[in-house]
C-alpha cells in the first residue's frame, strides 16, 4: 500500500519540475519587447538673409569715364590750295592717309591735330606732303612737314606755283575730369601745345612719290 503512494508522489513531483523547466525555456526563447525607434525628422537649415544696409551708408557714385581723343584715322582736315599762276584757290577735305591730285600737284595728309580747349596756346596743325610734276614729267616732293593755321610763318610751302595751308582739323578731346590737369602759363604745369612742332614726323612712314597714273583733274 505504501509503495504505490510513493510512486504517485514522485510522479507528481517530476511532472511539476518538467512543467517549470518547459516554461523557463519558453521564456528564454521569446525576444524581449523593444520600444519603437522614433522616426527621423529633417532639421531645416537656417536661411541666409542679407544684412540690411545701415541707414547712414550710401553707395559710391560711379566714376564717369573720360572719352578718348578722336583716333587719327577718323579726323578730318580742311586744307587750302592756291594756284599762284591763275589765282584759283580751293578747299581740300581729307582724312589722314588720303591724297588728292589737282593738276600737277598731289597733296597728301598724314596727320592733323588741334590743341585742347583748356590749353592756353591755340594751334591747328596738319602734317602735309606735296608732290609736284615738273616740266620733265617727273614727280618731285617739294614739301613734307607740319603746317600751322595760326602761325603760317613757322613753316611754309616754298613753291613758285602752289601754296598749301591748313584751315581746320575736326577732332574731339577727352572731357575735362578729375584726371585732367589744365595747363597754365606759369607754375609747374606745362603749357606745351599738343600739336606737333614743325619738322617732327608722325609715326606713319611717308609713301614714295606717286606715279603719273594717279587720277587727275584739270584746272581752269
């Protein structure tokens, strides 16, 4: 009688131990609950805003640019031509580098210039070359140099038939501005004229005397 009761108690004890062991294994296999991770949120970058200008600051005014003098090729000179034989005079309008033939003379303009309005000495100069055909039908250069309207005695065309002199030179000068130093008759400023002096040759190389095949116009 005692033996079956002991076996029953032993079986009950083993069943409880087995049930506890199985529950422990189940708890170890199940993962521990984790808290959900928070969603990522984009952080806006700070916007760059220009600093407002101070009330006392003012923008510097744009400095006006000075105009350049008229290029030599765009200037226009008016030359006077006199035929002493018949007393006929005419005006010749030329750009530097151009030439014209009138009868037995060819007049070529190399350069022209006038002094600026703010300079004390007023001069109108032209660098002229004159070629005359002689009785032997050969062309000879009778003059090459600067002529001046206001001072014709500085340089003259010495020829028994023809005379040439400058009358005007159309050109512009730079505007008077902060970089302009006006010339003065006394003091440190120079009063030298911007026109070339007599006998000075411009940068252009003189061309050889023209051939008789140049276009001619008869004088009356």
